[in-house]
C-alpha cells in the first residue's frame, strides 16, 4: 500500500500541528538555521481581517450620522416591559454589551444566547421586545429566535449587515432593522462587532440622552487604540509560545474577555479562554501556570479593585499580564492604555487591542486567520457535519 494512504497510528501528530509546535519551539529557543533568530511565517497585513480592523474608525464615524432608524428602535425598546438581547458567538458578546447599554438607559434588559432563547425560551408576551444580533443572517438559532418572537408578536429590533441573508420580506411585520457594515470577508469578525455595539449605543442614547457617554469620542478612541499596534506586535512575539492566553473582565468588561478568547482561538488557533474576574477566582485560578499569559480589561468602576487583585495573583505565579485600560497598570504588567470613554461603552474601544493581538499571533503561527481552519481537512470534515 502507498505509504501516503496507509492508516496512521493514533499517536501520530498531524503535520499542521507538528509545524505549529516547531514554530513555537523556534520562538522559545530560536531557529538554529537562522542563528537563533525566529522569523514570523506571515505578515498580518496579508489577512483580510487586518483591513477590517483598520477601517473601524471610519465606519464608526459614518455610523455616528447614518440614517438608520435609531429613534424607531429606541421607541420600540424604550416602551417594552423587558428587552431580550439575543445573539450567538461574537453576536452574543454584542448582545451582552447591548444589555448593559440598555440598562444604562433604564431598560430591564438581559442577554441570551440565541440557542438558549429558542430551546429554553422565556415566557414571552407582546409587552416584551428583543434586540437580535446576527451579522451574516445565516445562523440557524438567530433566525429561529426571530421566528419565535414573531409568533409571540413581540417587537424586534434586528442588528445585521447591509448584505444580510435575512431579507426584509422574511421578517415579522413591524421589525426595525439597523444595518451595520458590509459582510466581513474574514471569518474573524471585527468591524461588524464594533459597529453593532456602536449602533446599540446610539439607541440607548436616544432612549436616555447621555447615558452611554460621549459617542462622538468613540471613533477617535478606536483610532488611538489602533495606535497601540507596535506594542501589541511585540506582545505577540513574547506570547506566541505561551500555554494559554486567558482574558479577564468584570462587569461591563466581561464581554470583552469572552470576545478576546474567541478572536485568539479562531484566528491564531491557540488555546484561549475568557472569564468574568470573580468567576475566575472561584475555580479556574487553580489551573494557572507560569506559562500562561493574561489579557485583562478594566476601567474606573466598581470592578477595578478586584481586577487588580486577580492580576496581582497571576503575576505572583509568574504569569505575564497585559492591562487594557485607561487606568494605570499594576507593577510588572504591560499597559495597553486605551482612552477613557466611560465603562458602559468601553467594550467598543478595548476590544481593538485583542483583535490586533489575535491577528499578530496568527501571523506568527503561520496559519490563515481568515478561513476558520477550513484548510485543515480533518477539521473541515468534522465541521461539515454541524450546521451553525
């Protein structure tokens, strides 16, 4: 039998994983063929995600004045008994931020995974409303959530792409649609996420003026966050061989921790996870090793002191910490200083360093950050059996 066709023992490591291990080993020890110098396999500029990350300030500036039906959405949500913010994946993180933004406007809002919303539905009435987030409009549970809300006659505000697969004619009567940006060309969603959060901030501001802070400042703050790229590229060089990248955030910063973990996992294919600060301290902290790295999101609010304690704990164990915040970093941490825009809209700004970190880690790994690992035949075959 041709050796290329011969079944391989179960303990044989696939070639792509062997290559990744070799790159990480070269990062630790240097490539002896290059005199100990490690060379990145790719450049972040090769990825489609990079262009999307870079155009975020321009898109947010456009959306600041875009003629989307923000006032109608505010009327729908502001008059509801309860508002369910629904999404999956990155859109669930957007839904979590939306719940916080709407709460700042005095709305009883709560975030739901679209799968849970469909499979374990709350008791809905026409007095309730929902804000559904789906960038592409292709995910089955987001579409099922819209159908469910339609049967209950609960008003819907849909936040989706300008090229969404969900057409207006297929929506329940009276649905308000807020359109963000064109469909992302990378599987790692970036600009669509910040755009969705920003449109939600406009809705919250229309319900209660000023509750979300100074929206005019957001595009400039995102531009400033993009200016951290040299520091982030250096951080990726230092972190590419780490065991795990763990992200932490408390209160309104928790969605950023979860989103950072998604970006690093799907783009760089590196072990990553995100936790609420307090949840991390009640169990997951027992897993920490000195070879882990921590990306910590915080602001000036109530969670700051506890977040500092968590950062100090992992620093004591020898972990490297990147502190994404307008607040001064703890001793020994790398400070990725983002502008202070207020905590409720901070997720729009503070996620940008994580997006860049994911892209730079992917470039060092030499993987295609845009294709959701579809170049791996085994993964592709397994993935084909699941409908998202």
